[in-house]
C-alpha cells in the first residue's frame, strides 16, 4: 500500500512546514515537514523542493515500517493513520505499542482507542499531539 492524499494532507497539516532548522518539542533538530534526517543545526534554510523530497523519503520509510509490522489486512484509512503515527513517533513506538498488538490480534476498535494515549512529549500533554491523534483515529476508523 501507499499513503493516500488524505494521509499526506493529515501529516502536512499536523507537521507544518518550516524551512529553517529548529528544535522540536523533544529537542531534536528538525526542518521541512518534520524531517529529522541530515538536518544541519542552526543551518541555512532549505527550499520547498527539498522539504517535499524529504517528506516523500520519510513517508516511504514509514510506509515500509507499517507494511512490515501490521500483519492484518488494512483499509486505506487504517494504513494512512498508521503511517502518520509512525512518521511522527517512529517504527519502534509502533512496533512496541499496544495499538499494534491489538490491531494484529484483530481488535481494530481496541487499536483505535489506543491513539489517544500517545499525546505526551517531554512529560507533558501537547495540544498539537492531542489533535493529531484524534485526526489519526478518525482516519483509522473511517474507510480512507
């Protein structure tokens, strides 16, 4: 599977695009649409074309991680939501999550209920993560 435009739009909307490198809420150097790979700390701005290319590269990695970790057939919405989740938190978070365990056990409703537990960064609940997880859950529970 590949992420749909709805999934890409969710990620872009939640990440925003910053062409100037910055430290995210976890203190990681970031640029573009949540890109953390090869970012030059306090470096010069990147162009929009690089932000889009980095996004596509990072999406392809998240798609591969979801395909590897989810053992059940997924709807497009479920796949998109899991790619967004993995893009944001990493394959390790998805792989070790109760969300994935429930999903792979055939409990899609139980998996959907797990999204709301992933709203903390730096020990605090972040409103942006609350919004993102709610949007991911809605996509997961929809038909894509």
